[in-house]
C-alpha cells in the first residue's frame, strides 16, 4: 500500500520547532551576553575604584613628601645655638608648637655632643625620645650618611614605649650644618609616624578611610583608623625617604554594586537592541569591506604600473637571501626574466664568479644584524653574456604589518652612464687645471716684470751715483767720497737682494695660490714695513720736493702678513701717490706736497682685530671714469705704465683676507686703504 504524501499540516510543526530553537539560541545568547556585561561592568567598576584609590594614595604620598621637604627648609633656618641659646630654644619651641608631627629637636656639635634640645609640648607621660642613650649609635650612623650626602637623611623607625604601657613609633632625621664649607654641627629631628599620618596628608581625602604606615614586608608601624570588619579595597604606595623606605596603606570600604530588576530588564532590552544594531552594522561593514577590497585592488594595480615604469631596479629578499620580488627594471638590468630570479638563493645568478665569496661574506654580515650604510654601497653585477657593470645598492629592512623584519628591500641603480660622465668631467677638470696653471705662469711673469722695476730702478740710481763719485777728481775729501761709494754699493747690494726676494716671494705667491691659496705669514709691525720702503721713497720724494709723513700710534698691533708682498703694495701705492702730485700742483702751507702713510688699529663688528693701512696723497683726485676702471688689469693713465700695479696690489690684499679701497681725501687728493689681520687678537 503506497504511503500518503506529506501535507502542509505535517510540515509546519517541524519548521516551527526549528524556529523556536533559533529563538531559544538567541535568548540564551542574549542572557549570556547580559551576564557577561554585568560581570564586566562589576569588574570595570572595581578596577576604576582601585585606580582611583591608587591615584589618591600617590597624592597622599606626595603630600607627605612635600610636608617633610617644607620642614627641612624651615629647620635649616635654625641657627647654631652656641651664640644665642635662648633664641634657639624659643625658635625651637615655636616650631614644635606649629608642627605636631615633630616630637623633639636637638642640636649637636660635630662630635655629636648635645648642645641644645627641645621636646614637643604635645608628648605625654614624660616621653623624651631624643635623650635615649640607646639611639646615639643609630643617630651617629644617620648623621654620617647625611654628612656624606650633604643633605637630610632619615633613620629606620623604632618603637619607644611610654609610661602608661603605650608608646610611639618614631624616626630621626639628621641635617648637617655647614659654615663656609666646614661642618659645625648637626640638627637631629625626631618625627612621630603617628603625627606624620595625622598632620601631613589632606584630612578631607582620608576622612572615613584607614591610613597606615607599614614596613615593606607589611609590618604595621602607625595607623590613624581601625580597619572595618566589612569588605575593603586596599592600595599601597612606597614612601621613599633618604635612608628609609616605608609603605603608605589606604583602606577604603568597598561600595556595593547592585542592579535592580528593572535595571536588568532595561539592560537586556538595551543589549538586544544593540545586538540588532550590530547585525545591521555587520551588513554595512560587509558592503564597506567590498568597496575597500575594490579600492585595494585598484591601488595594487596602480602600484604595479608605477613599479613597472621605474628605471631603478627593485629587489626584495627574505632573511635567508632568497629573492621574493623583482620589478621589470631589475630584470632588464641583469638580463634575466622574473621566473629565473624568483626563489633563487645564494649565490645569486647575477654575481660575478670571482666575487661570489666576498658577496657571501657581505650577506652574512647583513644577516648578523649589522645594517649597511643608508647611503648605499657600490657593487658589480654580471649579465648572462658575461658583461659586468657597476651598480649602487641601497638597502632597507623589509618590515611586515606586525613590525617584524621579514627580509630586505633593495633599490639598485646602474652606474655605467654615471661613471662615464664622471670620467668626462675629470678629464675636463684636468684640462681646466692645466689652463689655470698656464694663466698663473703668465700672471707670475707680469708680476715679476712689474715688481722688479722698483728695485732695479733703485740699483740703477745707486750705481750712477757711485760712478759719479768714482769719476770725480780726488781731493782732500777722498775719504768721504769713498765712504759715499761704499754706502752706495751697500744700497745696491740691498736692492739686489730685494729683487731676488721679490722673485722668490712672487713665485711662492703664485704657487701657493694655485695649490693651497695660503700665504707664508709672519708677525710684522707697521713701522718696520714703513721703514723697509723708506729709503726708496725718500730718494724720489727729495727729487720731487714731496714731504712724507708717518702716522703710527704706539698702541697699533703687529700685522700678520707676507712681509715682502705687503711692502711691495705699500711701495706701489706710495709711488702712485707721489706721481699723483705733479710739480705744478699747489703746495701746502709749508711749501711741500705731502704724502701720508698711516696704520691704526681696527675692530670689526664680529669682534676681530685688524690693522688699517692708508696711503693718502693730496693731488687732484681721481676722475669718475678712472675710478671705475682703476683695478682693471692693463688699465693705466701713464704713458709708460702696464696697468698691473693696482690689480696685483688688490690680489695681494685679498689673499690676506682684506679689500683694497679708495676714497677722496680732505681737502683734496685720494686715500687708498686696506686692512690686515692683527697678529694677536
């Protein structure tokens, strides 16, 4: 007999049962969620209360430390009672009256002999802790530590019984007293731990709570309130003092955390609503995740296109040295495709065989944790055809999302073209240096031809004078004439030596400027520079009726310079000044045209000291067109001039760190000025 087909009525109970199972599972889930929320809320409240108590206890510890520091500052004002015993006793009595936590004060000399003492008026039953002989050894140890630390030092606490069977937990503090660095005594302060708990903390903060000082191991030393029988929350903080460490313990009654039925119902309803909201948020999050994944795929495609367009090779390797990533630029650089590179370990297929061992050692150093320099290092790679080329490798650690290093990322640059350009640049630089040396040789020749004219002219003048003396008839003044001849020959020799010195100095000048840019400098007084060129100047000045004046104060410092080159500068400027005053120029009131050589100390705005030289003539001055081209090489206003004198003078001054300038003089003429560094700044 065939079985009757199932109808809708027979299917409903089964589907309904399944739906109820789902609802039951949902309710169980909600109940578990609510219970968990209640437990977590209670735990959160306990943690919050504990954190609040920890913070309050830390504040109380800070209050006690601040009060003790204030006491130290106040106690340091108590002077030595040796000179004023009554004043010390009065001040100590007032202090003990104001500071109830202090049980006693005593002043001791350097040998810990008692000079003065005072007990708190609030102590009862005749308790005198500072007079106990059994504490002298401990006080001596505390004062010795205070003397070494040059500050207040605390002793461990101790219990001192009183006459009524009770007592106090006490603690000494010793403050060394110094006068002009010499120890004159000690101030010993006896603290009551009970008084510290009563007076120093904020009383409002400890109202209704238990406050106690204990040893680090938990042994109770002093307490301000008996712990209740109910449940309490306990927190402890270390009270660290110089020489003593204690714990401050705060006991607070535990608050009850109850939830009413209506509150629980509301909480369940709220949690159910939140659960539905979370389910909606999950759906929204899934749609958001899909959009993010699409954006991530687009970003990866963009990054891939960017990496493919780079001309810099990129290579990633894991910690064992195997290649995990390469970009097309790197593949093109080494002449291998990505399939031939990915997964390859050491030695790499692009390493030259003769350098493989060196590269292996470098990789071992990297794996040992010694990071290579950030600016990179040069290496050599080889293509499959055997062609080697230089590369610059810049490596950085490859860090994953968890912050762990998983390998190394390398940026690799082909240096072939760069090395070729550098070789061309070096060749061009060598050619420029050769041209500069040729220019220096030409400049040296011009300088020699210009500077040798002066000593050679002097030699010619002295030689002519000597010949005139030798060709004159001899008479009774023969001895005098021979003396003049000898003097002239001596001057000829001096000028010849000067010409040789000029040649050597000019040659050294050009070589130093070409190679190092430095001068051989020495300390020279301005007066000695003027005296060196004085004979040559007076010879020309006497012929042209020009008076030369020297203006050098006694406090003028020595100059640090190349003596020969600076003498040539002064001589050239002085002769130019005399040539700027022709005979037809109106003389001064004394009948002479005047040339002034001066040197004065000069202080620059940056605090450096220099010597300012000036050569001043009283001629017609410089026209504007001449002044604009005065220092231009080969520019001259003289028929026989070469136009190199002032240009070379400016070069010499600039080599000394100065500047050659000119300005109109009063009432007429021109002043040429330059400065040299002082020998002693």
